[in-house]
C-alpha cells in the first residue's frame, strides 16, 4: 500500500550571547515558508503566515532577516548562499523552514516547491539536508546556530516509496547548535486547518519573554505545544550550545514595546508555484513503493508516537501469511464496498513528469524503469487503467520486479480486480518473502473481498515488521470488527486515527468503510 509520509518544518538559527556582546548586525536569519506544492491536493495554509510572523519577531530582536516564500530549488540555493555569505566569525545564524520535509537515510531534508520526488534518490537530489546546511553555516564561523523546523507534516511524497521513515530524523549537528522540530522524531502531524500553526504560536509567545535563555525558550515552547495539543504533538529539541543566548537579552522589557515591526517583506527570491491541478494521494513510488493505503512509517520502526490518551494494544501474534490463492467464495455483501469510480484525471498530457517519461519511452519503448515510474504517476493521478498497462509492460521487460507486482496489486485492488490483485501480491511475496508493502497491499485486497481472517493475518504480519504502519493498523481494526472482535477492532482504529486523522477518508477512497 502507499505511504505518506511525513512533512518538513521550521529551521531557525538565532543566536546571541551576552558574554560575546554580539551586535544586532551580527544576527542573521533566513525564514522560508513553502506552501504551494503542485503535488499536494491544495496549498498549505500555515507556512507563509508563520514565516512572516517569525520574520517580524526576529526583526524586533535585532536580526537581519531574509524572507523566502514558495521557493523553488534554485531559489533555496540562492537564499542559502546569501546567508552563508553574510556570516562572520562569532555571529548568530538562524534558519526557519515551514513546508514539507522528508527523512531519508537518517537525514532530514527540506523540500522546495518544484521538487520531483518519486524515489528516495530524488529526495537527496532535490531536497536540502539540514545537516549539510548546519555544517556549512558552522564552517563559515557562526558562533551560535539555531534551527527550528516545522515540517513534520504528512506530505504527498511519502506514499511513493517506503524506504524512508516518517517524520524527521535526529540531527548530528556541530557544537554550538540548537535544533527544534515541531513534532517528535519520526512523527507526523496533520495541519490544524487554521492560518497559523500551533508550534509557531507557542514559539512566538515564549520568544517574547525578555532575558530568557534560548534553551529555556524552546523547552517552554515544547511544554506549551504538548499541553495545547493534549499530548498529540510533542516537539523535539537537541542542544549543544556552549554559551548562554537569549532572543531578547539584558532583561530589556522595552524590546517588546519597540516600534511595530514592518511587515515582513518577501525577498526578491520569493517564488510563485506554477499552477497545477491538485492530484489525489499518490499510490506508490520507486525504490520501495507501496501501493497501499497510507502508512505513517518506515522500514525501521520509529518510537511510538506520544499519544498517551490512546492505549496501544500489542499486535496479535502474526499468522503465517497464506501465499496460495484462497478458494473462491462470494464475499459477504455487508463487507464489499463499491469501488469509487476513478475521477477524470487531470490533464495528463500537460504533466511535466509524464511528458518527460513519455519522451524517454518514445526514444526507447523498452525502458522498463520509465514504464514503471510513469505507472506510478498515472496511479497517483487516478488514471488506474493506464497505470496497470505501464506496470504490465514493465513486468514484461523485468519479470522479477517485486515493486511493480506490488504496485499493480494495489491498483487492481482499488479498481476492484481482486483475483488479479491477489496473484500479483502473492508473486511479490514469493519473490521477496515478508515484503511489508505487499503484506499491507494483500491485507487491503482481502479486506475489500470479505476475507477477514486472511486480512487480519496479513496485517498482523505487516505490523510485526513495522508496528507503526497506520494502514495495516486501521485495516486490521476493520477486519477484527467484521470478524466479531469489536473491542479489539475499535482499539486498532482509534490508534490508527490518532496517528493519521485522514486514514478514514483514505480507506473510503479505496472503497472500504
């Protein structure tokens, strides 16, 4: 099944030490709010407003601030280069990033609005590594480095491949660095629907407290966010500061009553996202795509999300998955849900990725990788018949491609071709036993076909490998309820919804309710 991942948050580098008497001109900040991602269903509401509010406050606190809104990859490169060029030995550098972030290979990446991400390698190509940015700032001589990241959002890229973990990764940062994520490691949160994020609201409240050390400022922010979210969102902090630093040093309350800060003026690098029709949640992706409902996790199970209000039941002992085709039996009518008719896909011919892949295939029709990737794009846009055709052509050229079998299994499940889907998932599991994505996909197929016991066995096996796989947890809950274990099923469903509030709609889109 497909995965979601997870989003990139705010990076802030703000530093000032009374002992070093750093002047206002020695405080530099780069504030980025990326909201208009063409691959998302709709622009994000929070990042631009949050970036402007943070920029206003930092200007009050003596920072020289550059604001970037909806930056492309080139725009982010130029903005970082300008920040690097300003830094002097002993100065303070602050970076705030709000938008989508992705964890890959134990690093966190900030994603520009024009990123083309269909495989894990694309993350490293198009994204900006937080560790790399911090390292470059340190090499320029910055004395204090602060990074505030508000990018732990679910994003449209997560379900395209599964070789990454949800949320953001811990940072190996140089000495003199203070890093804060808006949510716990490997955790994701959904936007609250407002124009400002809870994280930034609490952050600004604490920053405005005079003579409060930076570490205490962020600790108070964490407490405020945790309480306000009822422990559903717990920010993460890492500090290696060797000296005291305060956003408003010297106990000067007058700093708060200074003349109102001018409205944050976006820099000349402010970019405008190219108009693009919002695509539906993508099904799967390259290296390890997972055509299945959204999973909120990665291969290596991250720590359980901080949601004490929801009890977590230990997964049922996994039952050995059945690879053989079950005896045909008409599924109970109460269980089989009508498959939603695929909507008219957006102008596929105008999609730049499809254009590029089609050009490649025009020159070489036997390019299996291009066929596979175009199939992913078609599936993400609801063009399921075209996706099946491309996956089939890809498998003709590469009959041992387990990812293609898994993706075709998922697409066939969505459109209701269950027997064919079962054969695809079984073949994927034959080629790669205990392949978590295929177990998840087959679980969905069994659930949709009314084979509740088989669905539970598949989801159990998937959750044993990845306990935070939200789609398997929710699917198992539905299967348990249909199988008579109502209390256990409700517990699984509650836990899945706590991790991913959108999981109910996602399953409904698959024809499962």
